[in-house]
C-alpha cells in the first residue's frame, strides 16, 4: 500500500455537504483517519469532471460523489474507468432503487437537502420570534414582523401566531385593552401588515367564562361580563378603523381556517420577507 497521504475528492453539483458527511462517517472507522479531504462543489460540466479525475489519478485517492444529474454521473463513471480511479456514487444507486417504488420521477434538482435545511431554520427563527414578541411583550417586535395580529383578549392571537410561525412568518401580536394606549410602533407599521381579529361578543363571553373556570376563578369577574366585553370590542374596533387594517372575523372558526385566510392574503400581496 502507498505511503502517500490519501486524498478524498468529494464531488457534488450542489455544495457537497452530504458527500462530506458520509465520507467523514466512513473515515472515522479507520484508526488514523489522516486524509486530505477536498470538497469540490457546484460541478456542472463534463470538462470539470475530467479535470478532477485526471488530478485524482496522479495521487493516492478516491472520488466520492453526489451528483444529481444523470449525465454528470455517467461522465464521472467513464472518467474513473479511463484514469483507473476508484469512484463511489453515494446518490445514484439509491435514487435508482427508489425509482422502482416511487410513483413519481425524481426531480433532479441539486441542493434540495440544503433548501429543506434552510426552510427548517427559517421556521425555527419564526417560532422563536413569535414567542419573544407574544402578547405585546416588546413593541420593537412590531416593526420587525411580517404580520402583526391585534385584538382583544381570547381572539386566538397566540395560537395564530404560532401556526403562522410554522409557515415561516414572523408574527408579533398585541392585545388591545381600553386602559392601555397601543404603542406608537403600531401606527408606524404599514396597515397592510396588520391583521385585526374580532369576535362575536356572546362567543367571547363563553370563551372567557371557560378560561376563568379552568383557572378556578369566579365567572362573575368583570373580565367575562358582557358590559366589559362590549367596551373592549368597541375600543378594538376604533383602533382598527384608525389604523385602516384588514379585520378577520374569528367567531366559530378554527385556527387553521383563519390562518389559511391570512396566508392567502400574505401570498397574494407578497407580505413575507424573503
């Protein structure tokens, strides 16, 4: 066996993370693991493959590749035979096997795993944002939001914020209370980014009474009184009209139904930051 330091070429038509991850998992099985790992991403043509394989042939090396495009896999197979270089296809055999059981053809788009990872992390950021700026905790969050939800207590602001966060929207929500003036930030935001939530007073009273029961408190509290509820809804309506925002009626609607209506609006008007 050659005493020359082994070289592993990790070739990909995307960024090559998968090839490197699998290669490292294999290398760790060898005691010394002292190799020269060279990641070569975004390979798009046969000429580059020829160049890589010819270089590998002059060294004690192996090529590991994750190429989505069939013509690039074929090119590397031919080049490895030509230059007598061992080349390991990490993706092709699995895609071929899956093609025998999957109803649709492969999309043949490099970088899909990375895009899925980016989607996941954007979702995590959005969820953390929704928690941080829930219930008007910090008015600064209103300015950073894709969408701001406003309404009286128990109009599903928090569950809606979390639902929309899982769709990668950064959402802050703010309760409207007659005794507390809304922060000035609310009147700076473009009104199209604000969604008002309103509800039937009788339904709101039932929801608040159930909430008090769950907390072991008397349902005679002012919080659940019809007089208080009507005052809050009237105040909320005045704020929403002052802002000029869209208002969604949430009475007898599931969170998913309301959220989908908001998402449709977001998509139609391009309200989500890219």
